[in-house]
């Protein structure tokens, strides 16, 4: 069962994505899983930007900064 929402917000698109547990009927559980995903993504990207995963070149830094911005927006939208 896929969750179908009427709007096309980032949250709706994400919950309808592969991260949504199609066997779960508990939307709260799915939202919590989604929050956990974005928290882990933010943690990784911040560590990457802080050099905890080795050196980072300017192009990678720019990509990580943009990804971090998007991840934080997605988490805030939940």
C-alpha cells in the first residue's frame, strides 16, 4: 500500500518514495523512519564537511553543502 497525498510537497514525495514502508499502516511510524533517515543524512554530511571522512575538494564541499541544506529543509518539513 502506497501512501497517496494530494499535494506535491517534499514530505509527500518522500513518504511516497522507496523510504516509505509499503507494508506499514502506521503513518506515525513511517514519519519517524523518515525523520531518522534525514537525521542520519545530516549527521553524515556534517561529518563529511568537517573532514571526518577524509579530505574534501571544493566541488565535493559545494555538493555536500547543498545536500545538507536540502536535508535540513526536508527534516524541518516533517
